[in-house]
């Protein structure tokens, strides 16, 4: 097993470089995954936001005070001078998005049941203003009901009634299709990002190994030995596979350790299988690149171009939903696309029937197909190179 | 007979690298392949080792046909390539151990052989060094150690002293002779005729892929018509004096150029005494005077009409 041991020694020599990649990628993956999982969780929660508004009243009354108090639930009040230019500037620079003006005599007209109008100036197409409109309408429509049906109602009494009516809340509960799905957000993103780091480390390691192993002078020296070419190649493949599996194990172990609580389920098992299949595919790509790269200086450049290129178009950095159809069509000719698609499908798995699993398995099979294709091309190039 | 090559032909397109080359190497000899750069020495070695396919010919090593999968034959061959072929990722010791391990499986025996090889090339102080830290001469010695550690019966060295300082070169040449004394048959290729003359018991001169002469160094020198060569450094020599010199007995040629008089004698003749008498008689003032016997370069020059280093 001289060649096998030699390969491991060569790989060991390259550990510092690969370790830098592993650590950097794992940290980045962690940060990105955590940030994205928080974002995903935020998407499933409702939180009311307040917009900034200017409340300008040309008169003072309990009814208007009540309105202002009601509006404070959906808006932050910004004090502005009642000058045209100052108000326009405030809207232009977005220090407020809504200006409400209560004209003089509004309360008196309203209490008499006359038609009244409030003046508003808003930032165009601002959805947050709708909340303010709704609140104003709700307040005034309710007030009008009291005014119409209770004769000579005092403003203080009216405000009390409105306060108690508008404080009634209804609790709403949002339900997902499955509670389990949310648990795999982290694993989903981690495994997607893992394709980048795994591919980078595999290409770096395998290419460095092949540059040494397929050095012309060394290869000729090995060819003069009584060790058969078949034995040499077998030992080389064995060492490469071991390297691939160890790299995969390190990355998966990291994911499980970080996500310990949510890791012991079938989804994680499928994530692991999918990533192992992708690791073999990555080893094939690395073997192909190793046959094409001719100098150590080119390794980093090739690694970055290949991994970033594959990952950008395949939904690793940008979710697949945000990519255009033409990009997705191109991406479907890359193994990373099928890896990411597989992960996304696994993350949504709540049941594990044959029909649920089938789409995931098909993604894995396509990746295996890619692995075989890359390996076959690499072998052809390798053979051609050997006879040059 | 250790190696027998018959009518070996190797073509690269229209270029004939080896043109019906035949040679035989006997057990226990140091066989030299001498020729200028591009004469086909390395191609011949690569064909003999089955590293290159060839168009025609037969190659036998240890009495068996040599093929790429003749692993029994390869087990007894040690090869030292022209380019240093060692792993930069392994230390000196690990490199020798790796290459020795391709031939010897037994760990104890291998350790003994590796230690012996390290002693043999004098790299004992550098066993933990990585090749990149070694000087050119030490690197060449490591290259040799990797090729000979398993104690092969046949050692093929393809220009092992290229770009090596004189001290390391002498050490390498002494080592090769020692290996031969220990029983190994050696094939040594070089374009340095001094090295070939120094260590080879039999020499083949090749040019343009063809063997142009084979024999011991004395046999090769006996093939040419030239005898002793006398060189005199003198500042003035008239045409008349040169003409009178040329008429002396046994003088094959006399040329005066750049204040140096070069006189070549006929084969088997010594003229030093006659020339000294002539210089004294003519009152020619001279600086240094020295005499030398024909070299392999002279043999190559006479057969091919060009210098070995052209």
C-alpha cells in the first residue's frame, strides 16, 4: 500500500490550506444559515409596524384627543411646524409618510352629524398608510354610530365608548402545513451551503494530489517499478475516496453538533445521504479538474471559478425561487442544482412514503449520473494524457 | 548477457529518433552511451524500460522480452532519470523508503536497505530535510539513492550529473563504480565524454539515433588515425617556420591560431622530443607546452566531422 500511504501523506501536507477553507466556509455557512433561518422564522410571524405621521389639529377637543390616542397604536407622531415647505420636506425626506390635518370646526360639525372631511397628505404607494386610514375610518365610523343613535351624547362619553369598543382584540394563530418543516430550516441551508465548501475542499485536495501523482517524471519512475498500473490506480482511488468521505464526515458532524436538537430524524438521514452522493459527485469533478490543471498556481483560481459558478446558478447562495427560468434551465445541467433541489425537497418532507421519497431519490440518481459522466470524461482525458 | 537490443526503431512523425539501434550489455560491466544532446540516448533508455512504445525491434533484459507488464524484470532494475524525480512532500528518508517500498515489501529489510542507501550517497545528515531544502548536488544524490536503494542487478543512469558541481559529480561517479564493484551492471548515458571515459568499461557512441562506434575507450581511440596531440603557447611563429615544422616526420597536421600551435601526430607515434628540438633549433619563444592522447571527442570528431558538444 505504498501508493495509498503516499497519497495520504501528500494530502496531509495540504491540510493547512484545506483547513483554512473548511474553517472559513463553516463559519460563513453558520452565519448565513443562522441569519437565513431567523429570516425564515420571521416570515412566519406577524408583527405590526408603526409609521411616522404628523398630526396637525387646528382645534382641540376630547374627540380629537381620542382619535390621536387611537392613532398612536399604529403611528409614531412627529412634531412638525405647520408650514407648507417644512411639511413638504418632511414627506420628501421620509421623516413622515402621513400628514393628517384636522380643520377648524371639525368636532362641532361631526357632533351635529354633518358630512366632514379630514385633509391628508401622504407618500405615494406607501402600504403602511393604509393602517392609518383604516384606524381613522374605524374610529370615526364608530363615533358616527354613537352620534346618530344616542342623542346629545357628550364628547367625553363618546370617547369612553369608543375606547372600550376599539380595545377588543381577536387572537389569530398561524398554522403551517407541518410543524416539522420549520425544524429543518437550519439543516436545509447548511447542507445547501455545504455544496460550496465541500466542492472547494475536494477540488483543492484532489487537484493538489493529482498534480503530484501525475507528475511526468514521478509517474515514469513509478512505471519502472514492479507495481502494476492497476494496483497503483486502485490505491490512488482508494485514497481519494477516503479523503472524500473524511471531508464529508467533518462537515456533516459539524452540522449535527450545531443543530443537535433537530438532527435525530429521518430528514437528517436523507440530508446526509444526499450530501454523500454529492460528495462523490464532487470527487468526480475534482478528478476531472485534476486532469486538466497543469500548475499548482492555477488550483485556487480554478477552484473559485468552478465552485462559485456552480453554486451561484444552482440556488446555493440565491434561493431557486428567485432565479430566472433561463438560469434554472442552465442550472439543471449542474449537479449542485439537483443537490440543492434534493435538500429543499427533504426539508419539506413530513412523511416518508414511497411517493414522498421518490422525488428526492430522483435528485440523488441524477447526481450519481453526473458523477459517472465526469469520471468517465476524466478517465478519457487521463488516458490521452498518459500516452502523450 | 543482461540486455540485448536488436534493430530498434523509434519514429516521432518524420523524425527518426532511433535508427536500427542494436546493442548488448554484458553482466558486470559499466556500459556507456555517449552522444550529443538529442542523439537518442534517453529515447533508447525509455524504449529499453518500456516507457515508450517503439516501431520496430526487439528488446530482451535478463534473457526475457521486455514489456510494460514484465514486473519480474522490473524488480531487478534500478533507474535514475535525467530529471530529478522525488516527492517534494516527503522527506529525504521518506522518499527513499517510498521508492524502495515499491520493490521490497519486508519492512525490516527495507529499513536496512534504506539506511544503506542513505550511507552510500552520504545523506545521513539530511534525512529529515525536504527536497526543496537540498542543494542541486544533494538532490541528485537523493535521486540516485531512490533508484538504487533496493539493490538492483541492473542500474540505468540517464545523465545523472547534469548541472552538478564537480565535487558532487566525483562523489556520484565514485558511487557508481562502487555499485559496479558490488555486482551491479550499469548503463550510463551522458554527453560528458570525460565521465564516460572515467567510469565505463565499454562505450557506444551514438549520433542521430544510430550507433556509430562501440568498444572500450582504447578500442575506440584505436579506430581513428590521430595519435598524440601537442599544444604549444607561442607568441610568434612565421609561415616559414610552420612550413618547416609540417615537414618533420610523423606530423599529421600543424595549425597556428590565436598564439597557440597545435600539432597532431600520426597514429601510434610520439613527437614531443622532435618538436622540442625544433623549437630550440629555431629559437622560438614559448610559454606552456603540453601533450595529450586522443580523447573520445577526437573519435567523435573524426567519425562524424563535428564536435561532441556541437
